C-alpha cells in the first residue's frame, strides 16, 4: 500500500484571560470557524488522580481492554472530546473527515496548537475519544494527532537512501535508580534485528553515557535518529526539561533540553529524536517551548517523540520497532507514529499506546524522503564510520561563498541544497569537523586565564585573529541584548538574573535575581537599570549596587525591552498593554491597550521607539501603533498581514519594522501609510538598523538584507545558513548580525562580502550585537556572553567555542 498523504485540521487553543479557554479551527478541508468558549472538564484533583491511575504502568505485564484503567482513559478521552469539540466544531471535524474519506489514500492530520495555552500542554490529548464513532482519533493513521509548534523556518524532507541510521544512547548515573544499560541496548538492538538484516535500519550505540561519548559518536558519522534511554525530569525553576547524562564521577550530569537542542542542531542529518525518559514531554505552564521535547523542536529538530508517562520496556520496544519500520517504508512521521501506537495496542495494551507524544514543526509530517527501493540486505553491516548515503550536507563552516552580492529572489533554493548538488550528497569533511578544526587553530594562543565569575580572558596573537577578549558564562540561554554604559555591561539571562559585568574584563560586578527568566534587554538611565522578566514585572535596579529600587507588576510576562525618554520608561507586555511609568518612582502615568482579539494571541513583544513625542511599537495583533507619548492615545494604527514581534526603527520620517508576513515595512511617521514594503523569504523579527542610505535587517530565511532606505529595493543579501532573529548593527564599514547557525557574522556594509564569523555553541538568537569602543558584545543560547575585537573578530578556542 502506498504511504498516505494528509490535509491539515488546525485546532487552536487559547487562554481567554478569565480562567477559561477558547477553541477555533484555523484551517481544514471545509474552512475555518470562529472561536468558541471551552472549559476544561476536569478539576486539578481529577487530573492528578487520572495521571496516577494511568501514568505508572505495571512492570509485570500489560492491561486488557476491559480493565478499569481502559475504562478510565475512555471516559477521560470522551469528556475531553466533548469539551473541545462543541457542536459547530464537531460538525467541521466530521465534515472534514467526510471530505477526505473518499479521496484515494488521503487522511486528516489533526494539528493541535497549544502555544497560546501552555497550561493545557500537560493534558494527555492523545486519548481524545469520539463517543459517536467509538474511536480514539490518534489511533487511526487516517486521523493522526500531533502537537504542532509553529516556528518560522520549516524543515524540508531529508533524502535518505537506506539504511535509516539510528544512534541509541543509554545512560544510568549512579545517583539515580539503576538502569541496566546493556540490557536496554540489547532489547532495542534485538527488536530491530530483522530491519537491520533487511538493510532498512542500522542501529549503532553510543559507547558510554556521558556527553563526551555522545559528541564523539556524532562526530564520527551521520545519523538520522537520536534515541535516548535514561532518566529525565522537568526543572520548573529553569523552565526546561533535563536529561540525566553520566558525569566524570558516574553521578548525574543534568543537561537541559535547550542545550541538547543546540548540540543536536549542529548535525543536520538528525531529523528525529526519540526520548524514552520520564517527563520528556512535560513542559512549563507559561512557555510553550519549555520542556525537553519542546526545546529540541524549538532549536531546530524537526520532530521529537517523548513520553508523557512512564512506559514499560515491552511497550517501548514494540513502539520503536514499529515506528522505525514505518519510517523506513516511507511513511510520514505522524502516520508512522499511528502505526506504532496500534502495534502497542495490538498486544492487549489499551493504555500505553498514548504514552508517546509527537511534537512536530514540519508542516506535512515528512521529515525523511526515503528511497524505499534502495534497501538491500547487508547494507547495515557497514561500521559506524561508514559514509551515509543521502545524509544532509552542512555548508562548510569558516568558508564563504559570494552570497553577499547575490541578487537572486528570496524564494531561491537555499545553500543547503546547493551544497548537496556540489558534493554529490555527502557532507563535506570541512563541515563535519569545522568547529574542532577551528579549535585546533587556536593552539598557538598565548593562553587562557580564568578571571572569575564564569569569565575567561585571553591574550591577542599578533598577525592572527585574536581570541575573544572575554567570555562570561551564565546558567541559562541569553536572549537579552547587552547594554554598555559607563564601562559596565548589563545583560539578562533565562537563569532569572540580570548581570552587571566589567565591559573590559568580563568580571562580574553584581547579579540581581528576578522570579522568572529574563529575555528582555535592559535600558540604563538616571542611575537605574530597567529590565522586564517573565515574572510579569518591570524591575528598576540600582546601576552601581544591583539593589532593587522598584518593580511594576503587569498582567503577563515582559519580553519587550524598555525605552527611557525624558524621565519616563516605556515598555510593552504580553498582557496586551503598553505602559508609561515614572522612571524614578515607577508610578504609572498611563497605559495603552491593544485591540481586543478573541481569535489571536495578542500582546506586545516589540520594544518601543520614542521620537518627537510619539511612541511606535509592533503588536501580536498584526498591528503597528503610533501612540501619543503625553496622553497615551493611539494617533494611528496600521495592520500588517501577520504578527509583529519586530521592534521599530524611526529614521527621516519612516517607521521601519518587520512582520511575520515575510516583509519589512516602511510606514510614514505621520499617518502610518506604507511608503514601501520589502519581501523576504521568511518572517522578520529582527529590528531594522539604519546607517546612511541603507537599512539592514535579518529574516527567518537565514539572510541578512541591505535595502535602499528611500526605495525599498535590495542592494545585497548575505546567506548565513540559520534563521536570523538578531538585529544587525554597523561599525566602521562592517555590519554584524547573529544567526541560528551558531555564529556571529561580520560583513562589508557596502557590498555584503563576508569578512569574518565567530562560532558559538548555540544559536545567536534575540541577543543582538552591540559595539562599544572597539569591542562587539553579544549573547548566545549556549549560556554565554561574548566580547570580541570589533574589527578582527576572534579565533575560536576550546573554552569559548
């Protein structure tokens, strides 16, 4: 039978702000719907009792269809279905199923979108049960259910010539309950023996349970799937999941999901992670991307299967065998998961089939394009070091094609596809070892000296790119853009701290702890540092001592970065308000509410720009606002075609701002009318930067653009190889921008020709480069803040890159 194809049924769940939720269909074969109120039909106690009943499988065997647990999940699933699908929504679902039922080999993919209601993410949605049809939706390959995380860059299928290469890692730290790693490996290997013998799947094992072991194995060969067996947990303070790797002493070395995502992101042939660990699917109550599985998807892994409950060994082995078999047969991943669920249920196990949860960022479930005719017995006999046919290439790091001067249209094939054609489908050796090669190039450095507080400094090398001037390590990803004021650098981290560092040495001067992750960028004025936090507060901290001066509470997290003008601090909040506060006392002067929307996730992530008595800011309600600074009313509002998380730049009568509609907009400051609109190949979150007649802006398509300020015409573009959320800046003829390709790039501001780039251990995301003196500062999701020579960059060294 041919593998199925799918049409999407997109169901959005959003909090309504009054303790309830709203549901609506964003798209289906029969159209959209308005939003409908939804009440979760269970109390917290009922949910807790349900999880206790079904979340602890009995190790002695499976449970029959007539067991009390089976009836419990049926009842739970039917109550959830009735609540989420009121009459009109149920009618749209049924008509959608009817519409595709008579089409040849076409199914309906239920894409559940929970980004606007993270509180609901821990519910076991896989048990949705249609009482009228007497079936679980997720059990049918014709109605697979996925947890869809919509992110700007959408992965394309990876061409794979069998075997499908699976890397299995089992870790059992001595301070956790014992796990017989050899037995677990043997079970997995034996379960897949028939697929290996047929040449359809190859299974290799990481020789140990440490991070070094994993890095070494990934360095030696290309793999398509990472399969982890071990212990995990959700860390509510860090708002991320953790896996327990083995440290040097055998004890647990916790590794956050965001860190694992950064590690796996470097290996572009990896398209699927299967996590057989506790709480791998659990997330936070506020951030839909917190949690191990969610973090991996956010950091670029196209699909993750994780466990929402503990799972028995038998069920785990059955599930993985059927999953890999279906993938090797060319099935889309969601269809393969449905097949694997049924394989578990076929073993008289009506409970555990719903334990695996599929998180997907691929729009159509196709993460592999498997050449099903190419498998041959004996293929898998090649050793771990054998070349992988069909492995996705990685553009060579440290080399630059003349992409900066390209005039090709934005929807042209990206650099990955061009590299495939050039290399015959094999990953270039320079790319595979590029970071280690760069690290080895730093051997001649004059030495690395620890200067305290997690910072390192190094001496320059005459005639060669110098090492970093310093690198400071925090305990969380750095989304915040550094601010340098009076020789002090201020920066926030998701470790819930605002840091003050000596801008020359990187030494910590003080740290201020908030009650939530800090992704907002600080502002400095009148002896105070202002920064927002996910604890729903704007904090004003003494710039010299780090002592709290005042806080202001809003109704939601503050991702917006404050702006201080003439004694007033302005900031946006996810509660859909912009606030104007007295900069000294924190007293409210006025607040402005964005348009009320029941069908959109509203709020202000954008940071305000204040010029000539007017405040300009973008909104998630698809609007750009001009607000009167003195009185807080809207002078005008302009609607774009999508979310506006970009922050505006105002120059010569133009408001320059990006939108997720894949555009850079130029609006008149007086009336908000569009003067011109420049299209990119991806959403624009990057804040535009103006230098002379040029506007520089990054896009989720991985490109940095230079646009003529007057006409909106492209002058040049630079392909970086990773999504750009960072905002560019310029200094003495160079333009700097961070990228999701784990690098800070410096290019010629006039031509776009690459000058140098510096590798980090994680994406350079929202943290934008800042130049002060002759130093460029920026943060990375690898938990570090970097200081580099602004003209010459830096050469990588073992500790900083």
